[in-house]
């Protein structure tokens, strides 16, 4: 599979061409170059998957780990070095398919959505850079190579989130995302350095003797690595960047915040899973607690948001929490005896990427039609946008866990793994799944049903004083919607466990109908509740909000997490810590140096007459000095 190097080289070349010569190209030509290149990358990714899985399992009954390319890039010692290469195994090949598919759909969709936008060429250049970075991350042969592409993902996401650089909100959102993820990545880097020093390698498969001798350091290193993953995957309390990142173009939200960047943390835990399960099981289970709390928190917040992209953003945070929980509840490397969660997590990563990208792209079509993100400016859009309506409904049914859509199968496996780990964890995640169904159909009814006139002026859009009649999106935008909807319908029937499992052995997915029946019942009940409250305009939501005013207000403001961060940074760190340090530096350190300079200058000014240039004066001073020395010698 020597051609796999082209999967990284082609989008890199696309970025360089569009970045350096993009302004000399027409927007359509720049978009065509980026899309054709991603089309070729997608073909190569699918070809890689076909050849890899088609080759079958080895004598041990597992798919082999292949390294078509691997070279020493930076030697540190005889045993410790940083390599650069390409690693192919079931999860990396699966991620190649996911990333390339969603990225291609975003490239095609952007032809219609970004038409006429200033910086069209720059947009496609940034898309190519991001895609290359994400592809490089998943095929990394070692943890340090992963970290390098990890940082490239952060840089390219900063550029895409801040694409509308003339908007103060976009600038603030891009800086916020960059700073929060860099803070988390510091923990990731420290963990890598600990791991490399004590394990003697940056490889994903170090020698067991080195790990055993490292003692508690390896769990510490893995925990620090998870901090980096928690930042990228927007786990509580490092989640605050993701909702604000919606200031970027909506196709960017579909690419970054649905299928690629936000699952980097999940992929990291899955990649390091053999080390977690053997050397740091307590850390692994702690990640499940973090994921469950994050998922619950995000679901509560999503239930009251009015901006459709923010609802989807918190939905993403909640679903990433499901994936982290699935990994965290694993108790064994045997999929039949406690390792179900690994396969379930990867399966949900795959299905979620498709239907969440569909949701974001559908939201983009809606925003493109009504020129507003607020649900108050929508309602009744099913009559004007039939394709968007049907595809959006399919995605809502999938994320709600309604069979036969893909989300049902992957979420059911997660719930089964949770119940096997602990009934408490199982019921917590079941309740969160019910909340997911509720807020997604609240969103669906608010957009496509209701009695409000669609296209009315948004309260947040003062520039449009006239009503606008919505219309269906152009073909460039609806084709990706239909493709992703088709994938969402059939993806659940893929025998995913036959390809990806915790120990590499084939795992035949079989539904636990006690869990499946329960999840279906609670999902249908949640949808029925949302239908009762939001199918048509009524006073029920307002009455409920008034009854629980404090909770509703707190949830709408995200439980004031942003305000808490601002208070901690400005009132505590800046005023209580940084300001006294600045005063000490300015008045004590600088004051001491300034005093020494003043004294030196004064003394120098006072003795400057000693250098008069008169020989007589120098002789006189010499004689007086000699006499003084003589007197002192006689006295002492």
C-alpha cells in the first residue's frame, strides 16, 4: 500500500497551491481544485479500506498492523527517537474513511453555501490543511507524531473558526478555542514526555518490562494525555470553546465539530487503550465519570438553547461523552468479557460522524434560507424545504436512537456496555439518551413545524427589515444531504464488530433486546413529550420555563461556566495574582535596578572632575594618596 502516502501529500499540495496562488485563481477554480483533490483522497481512503480488510486476518485471527512508511525523523538516543510514517490498523483505516467522506461532502456543500463569500480560495486552502492534519493524526505511527499533527489540527481549526475575521465574535471564538485547547495540550505534551522518558519509546507498543518498572508514572502520563484529549473533545470543564466555535462557517462546524476534531480525544484514548486497560484501569474508569457528567451537562443545556447551531454544538459534546463513557466502562481486552464498550465507542464514532454532519449541513441550508440562527425566525419550513426537512428528520431519528437508523445500533451497544459495567451507569446514560431525543425533536419541530411564519426578521438581525421567503438549497448543498442521509439509514447494518474490536478478533454484534426495548421506549416517550410541547405554538414551554425559572435561566446561560472562567481569570488570576506580581516587578525589581542606576549615575557625576586632563592635578592626587597609604600603614 505504497499509495497511502498520497492521502497526506495530496491535501498538503492542495493547501500550498490554494494558499500561495489562490488569489490568482477564480473562486470556482479554487473550489474545484480542493474538491477534486479531496475526491482523490476519498477514493484512496476507500481503496485502502478495501485492500486492508479484504486481505483478511492473519494466523492469530486479527487484522495485522501495517506500516507502509516509517522513518527515523529525530534521533534522541540509541533507543528513543521520533519517527514519521503511516500506520494502518482497523481504527486508523476506519478513521480514514470517516474523515475523507465527511470532508468531501463539506467541500461539495461549500460550493453552494460559500458562493460569493470573500476569501473563497482561502477557505478551501484552510479546509485542505485541516483535512491533511486530521488524516496525519489518525495514521501516526507514534505518540509524538500524533502530537505534531494534533497541534496542526489546532492551528487549522483556529484559522477556520476565525474565517470571518472582520467579525469580533469570530475573532473571540477562534482565540478562545485556540487558548483552551493549547492549555489542555500542555498536559498532553507533559504526559508524552513522561511516557517517552520512562517507557523508553514514543511507540504505541512499548516493552512491558519498561512499563512495569515505571510504576505509577505510566498512569500519570496516560491521565495527562487524557487532559489533552478532553480539551480537543470538549469534555467538561474544557468544553467552553466548542459552542462559541459555531461562529465559523456552518460547513466548518460540520467538518470540525461533528466528525473530526472533536473525536480526536476519543481516538487518542482508543489508540492508547491497551495501555489504559492494563496499566491504568482506574484512570480509564475515571474518564467514564468525566464523560457521563459532560454528557448530562450538555444535554441539559441543549434542551433550552434557541440558536440551532448551539443546540447541535451541545449535542456534539453530549455524544462525545457517550463515546468516552463507552471506552471508560471497559474492564477487559476481551470484547465478550468487558470489552464491548471499545467496539461500541468506535461504532458510535462512525455513525455519529455521518448523522451529525448531516444535521450541521442541514442547519446550514436552513440558515442559508432564513438568514438567521434563531428558531424564532423559523417554523413551517417543511413546506418550503422538503429535501432538507426529510434528511434532517432522518438525522434526528438516528441520534434519538430510533430503529432502523444507524444511531440506534451504536447507542444500544453503548448502553449495553454501560449496564454490564454498572446498572447505575446504564440508567444514567439511558436518561441522557432520552434527553437527546427530546431536545433534538424540540429543535426539529421548532424549525419545520410550528405556526410562526418562516423567514421573519430575526431579533438578532437588524439589517434585514423585510420578510424573506425561504427556498430549498441548490443541488450542490442538497446532494451531500441526501448522500449522508442514505449512509445514516444503512450504516447501522454494517457488521462493525467484524472489523473493529478491542483485541482485533471478530465480534458479531447481537442486540440485547432488554436494553434495546428500554432505550426505544424512553426515546419514543421523549419524542412524544417534545411533540406535545412543540409541534404547534402553545404556552406549555413558556409555562414550564416560568415554573423552573432559575434552572431554565442557568441552563440557557450554560450554568454560567463562561462567567466563572472570566471571574477566575480576571478577578483571581489577573487581579489577585498577576497584578501583585506586576507591582512587585515594577516597583521592587525595576525600582532596585533604577536605584542602582541612579546611584551609579550620581557617583559618576560627582567624580567626573577627577578626569581633568591636568598633569599637575594627577601628581597632586598621587602624592596625597601615597601619603594617606603611608599614614594608614604606620597606624595599623
